[in-house]
C-alpha cells in the first residue's frame, strides 16, 4: 500500500517509523517531514492545510491511504477534501474536528452526552464573561474558544487575573481563537491522557500516557508543547479507563453520530482524575506530541493495521496485542524554548545511536544540510525508549541523550518523576 503521512514533527516521525515496519507498506511519503523522517521515507514539500493541493498530490503519487498528524489540517477540512477525492483517510472530518477546534462546542457535546466535565459558561462579550467571574470567584479557568497552540488557557488565581485574561482574549491576543471565551471551574486531581481509535461506530483503546507540559524540572516554569511523556499512565487504572469509556468517550461518540457528524480517527481525551472519578479536561482530535512517540514505541508495526482498520470502519474486529511494557520519550529542546532560541545549531553524535524496537531518536525539528543535522525548531529531538519497567525505559532514553553532542540542547532530567 502507498501511504502519505501529513506533518513534520516527532509525532509524525514515530508514525512513519511504525508504518514502515509493517510489511503492508510499499511506499511512504511524509509531507513536509524533517531530517529524521527523510532517513526512512520520502519527504515532499506540500502545503498540508490546503486540501485541494494535498488531494492532487495524493492522486498523482498513487497514494491509497493518508494519515493526518496535526490538528491544523483536520480543522481546515483536509480529511473531507481527501475523502471527496476517493481516498482512504485516517483522521476526522472538519465537523468532527470541532471537538478540538472549539472548546464551547466540546462543552455543549458534554452537556448533551451527560459526560462529566468542569462547570462552565460560554461568552461572546467581555462584560458578561466578567459578570460570571464575579459571581463564581477565583481561582477560575479562562479559555480562548479556538485553536491557540496550547497557549489559550489561563488558570487565574484571582478575579483581577481572570478579568485581565478576558480583556486579552476579547482584545485579540489569540486572534480569532479568542473571539469567544469559555470560563470554567478549576478541577483538582491528577491529569492523564487516554487514546482511543473511533470509526464512527466502535471505540478501541490504544494506550494511556502522561506528559510534562512545563519547561522546568519539578513541573515548574512556562508551559510548552510537552517536554516528555510516558506510557502507560498508572493513574489511569483499568477501572478508571472503563469509566472514562462508558461515561465520557462512548456518549460523546454517540452524540457526534446522532448529529450526523460521526467521528473517525484517534481521539485523545485529556482527563482529570480525582477520587477514582475521571472528568474531561479537553479533547484533541489527533495523537499527542510527544505522547505519540511513546505509544508508537509500544505498538510498533500493528499501529498501521489499527489505523487502517479504523479508516475502513473495521474496528469491531481489531485487537491490540499488548506487551507488558513501558515507554518513555524525553524531549531535547533548543536552549531558551518556549521563549526565543537559536536556530541552525549543529547536532552531533546522532549516527552512533542505537536504533531498534527498544530505542529510537525521533526528530521533531531538524534540518539536513550537506550531511550535517541542524536544529530548526524549539523542540528538536525525542529520545524514545521501551523497557520491561518505566525505570528501564527511562535509563535507555537518557543514555541516548547523553550520547548526543549538542551544546545548545537542553532537556528535563526528571521525566516520569511522579511514577518513578
Ligand atoms: P486544555 O488546552 O483545555 O487542555 O488546557 C491546557 C491545560 O490547562 C490542561 O492540560 C490542564 O492542565 C489545564 N486545565 C484546563 N482546564 C482546566 C480545568 N478546568 N481545571 C484545571 N486545569 C485545567
Ligand atoms: N502534548 C500535548 C499535546 O499534544 O497536545
């Protein structure tokens, strides 16, 4: 089968790595890809948010199956354009991608489905948003409705802070994403991520994970896209996962189908768990980055069969062959990330790294020039490893990091600390 993956980060490198191991893969193209992906697949420069351009490219290259990595093309309706062109696609329609693209939409679906989540209000003007904050008091969470690259959520400790966030959002600090605002109750507990495949009818769990969003050790400092993750997440026990499925995810999927917009693809449920009860924090309509790297390390080649079965509506007959293992991914970032950082710095030592089913250095933001690998993003490398225990996975991941010669690279040394 000829396969196209859209995206160019560590998530897509790990997806490409898993797909390439499957004997059903004849040809793999990744657009745009990165220097690490280019070592295992063909890369193509393509505007992946332009559905027409992606569809033409796929048809010209005899692509039979398209896997969409990031949320932006999904929110832009690229999956719809590809299906219109007769292609098999892994990823939700634009209408179903609203589960990530609009927080107000997700809250409305939770109401209709009776799914436990934080109490909230939805506002289109600052005055009524502030009146709600005055009534509810602080702490309180203020969220831009739309996609804001993880930056549109403010946990306000005081009413004044919440008011400032409301003014920022309606003032255009998040562009169109802040034209509407959701204000919600602060939930307490421990966060974990639950990944399931949905084909519009059936739901298949494919793993749990926890990530570290803060830049600094001990989970301090500014928020980032994620500095590391591990799978499974011990806090998401089987009993809690069953509750999340029956009380949150399945009712959500049924509501989407009832509305005529069935969901097909991976659904990433961010959960807050307190006293054995999961509540929904948010949905994402894609794999997490870097959570995907840990999941792919555990699933390996079967990840392709599962995504393929999902796209063909065959999840009822699909099974995950679980190994009793653990995986961890540690992000190496350019010094200064998530603030300003230098680009183009040289990375050495990558050639000597072991690459097998227990360890892979996935590339997130790299470029190749004359055979030399340089950093071209904030999050640059993802040392990803698997082991019989989380400690073993951790030790393998950090052993890879210690072999990398990149003076401008930094990482957190404490990924997994909650569990270890
Ligand atoms: P979101 O983009 O909705 O996932 O929010 C980003 C992060 O903000 C989440 O991963 C949580 O850590 C935090 N967060 C969002 N909503 C709440 C809430 N209602 N209570 C507590 N923390 C929250
Ligand atoms: N690592 C968090 C995310 O992908 O949204």
